[in-house]
C-alpha cells in the first residue's frame, strides 16, 4: 500500500535471558494493481506462512498460546 518493504521479525527464546532475533524481508516493495490484487495477497500470505513454518520447525516449543480454545461457554476453567 505504501510501497515499502514488508519485514518479518521473529524472536526465538533460547533459554535464560537469550533470544535469537531474525529479520527477513518478505516483500521488497509491494506494488499492487487492481488486476493482480488477489493473486499478490495470496502470494504474500503463502510466503509468510512458509517462513513462519520454518521458524516453528526450528524451535517448536517457542510457540504457545495460553487461551483455552477448547473450553465450552459456561464451563469453569
């Protein structure tokens, strides 16, 4: 939209006070035209998912979520 690079930042916890920071350019300078808008968005989303998968596989225990997705409404936690 603004014609600026899109950067992915990932911080992987390595124990204690240690983190590995990774910065990657996902899209150099996105240029969206009306005709290819949907295809461009799909391509960028696929690239993001591929890089996220890569980092998840590098440090699988770094990815967690404390929200209880499986709790039913009205069920005590």
